[in-house]
C-alpha cells in the first residue's frame, strides 16, 4: 500500500499565534512531528507539509526529505478544512511528480508527544484491517463521569446508572487528532478523513496531548522534559 504523510500547517491561529511553529521547550512545534517521522522505519512514505506560511516553510526547509506544498489562500482561512488541504496536496503530488497513493496519513503538527513505534503500529493495524475499514483514527480512554446541561442552570448525569467508582465505569474513547489514516479513494468519495467506515486505535493519554490552548503548552513541555529525563 503506497502511503503519503500530509502535515497540514497553515499560518493562521487565533488561540496561539503561529501555533504550528510556536517554541515548545525552545523547539518549533512542527519539528516534533518531523523528528518523530525521521525515526520511523516507514521510509517508503513521502512526507508533505501543506502550508501558506513563509515562516513555517523556513522551519521545514531544513528537513531534506520533506516536501512543501504551497496551500492556496482559498483553503487557508479559519473555515478551511483539513480535508481540503489533503486533497490539494494529493493533486499537487500527482500533477507535479506523477505520484499516486493508496492511503494518506494525516499528522497534525500539534501533537508533539507521538512515538515512532506507535505510528508504525497504527499503520500496521490499518493495513491489517483494510478494506473492512477504509479509515482509522487514534483514540484515548476516558472514564470520567460526564454531566450535561438541561437548561436553566440545571445539570444531570449523562449516564445515570454509571457506577460511582471510576474503575467500574465502562470507558469512553476520545478522538484526539494525533493520528488519522484514510484510503485515498474513500477520502475523495466522502471528503472526510473518516472515510466510509472508520475504525479506532487506542493510544496513551500522553501521546494524545494536543496543543490548542496555552495551558496545553505547559502540559506538553512538562511531559517532554520528563521523557528527556528518562
């Protein structure tokens, strides 16, 4: 199965300006993803960064085996979808290099705690279950006791019969955006990374850390320092 990795990395971000290259422990955020990829055994995959930002390009250009796709303005705004960037990157690689792929692996730049061995297991699991599933995403377990609002400042438990002890609850699973893989055929058909039939792959809470808010940076920096100390 011929695969491509696409890292969507537009320049705009409201929560954290220039988030994709924000210095996390002094290192541009996107470099954690690029460095992780350089440590995998999946050397047959092309790696593409889709961006509209000259600042992001300047960071990525030092990675010799990574290609940059210039993302057009009409798919770079706040309302632009990840899928639009993926489809554009696939079209560019086809028209420019004559390259076609069976599956696209989407790695957001905002998950700095991924491990290369998890990526390889994730891809292997997808290939083992394809074509029963034409898409796969990463999940992490959550055993919280969720409550919902019923309006007028009133709240009730989502699952009223759930055990009070955390250990006894049936776990729920959170879509964490760390890993996605989708067959190109399903992506083109549905315009969604979830394809026509998606399966899950559970990863650790640490790898699932996704940087969206300033607090997430504090958490990620602490966890990265702990990893470096091991």
